[in-house]
C-alpha cells in the first residue's frame, strides 16, 4: 500500500510517480475502479472452502496506506458483506477459481472490486494474508463457522498433506 496514490489531475501524476519510485524500481499505473471492496478467504489444497464474503468500507475518498494502518477509523468492515445470495455465491466461486488458476495451496484471501453495475473484478490475491484474531481472513472464516483454533489445525493438516504428496513424488 505504500507509494499508492489516487491521481486526479495531470499535475499530481509526476509527484505521485516520483513518490512511488521511492519504494520500488517498478511502478504500475492502473485505472481507478470505483466500487465496493469485497474479500473472500479460501482454505484448502485440492478441496477448497470459501468463506462468507466480507467488505472493507473506507471512511476516506481513497483507501491509502494511512487509512489502512495509521488512522484507526480509516475503514470499517462488514462480515458478512451486504450481498444477495446469488452475488455472494459468485464471489465465492470467483475466489476459488482465482486460487486454483494460480496454483495456490493452504490459504489465501482474494480481494475483488464490485462495480456499481454488479460486475466483479479481481483486485489481488494475498497468499499470506493477515492472520491475527482481528484480521479479515480469520474473521471471515469464523463467520463461516471455522473457529480460529480449528483454522490453525486445518492449516497444519493441509501442510502435512502437501508434504506427504511431495515426498511421494519421484525425484
């Protein structure tokens, strides 16, 4: 999130790009997507479980680094996200498809944008999402019925399963 800017004018472009290059040698410029930020937790290796979707509700015009990590009131969260059953199912299926397509294992959080017309767009996948008791991933899994301690047990078992499969391969 550092070095990320919402550029609203040509004048702001140069200063924003200069700032972004302070954090990396590569910078990506992409279109601003106006919409809701919907998230879904995925758990599994081959058989996947998708959580109830959650929503991040920014309290500022733009969900910046400061809004995420400095301002304690920078964003609210809603779990479950206010979606009808059909859209919630679509979020879950899309998140699972992204996870599978990228060859992920164990856990990930898939972040989507939902435009005003209901179109879903993949924003990013977090293959190592926040995992404290106040993080979105365990909160969404908890709302789905997977307690924090059970989630840890399941992740350990998934790692053991993966290790057994890898050891069975011919080298």
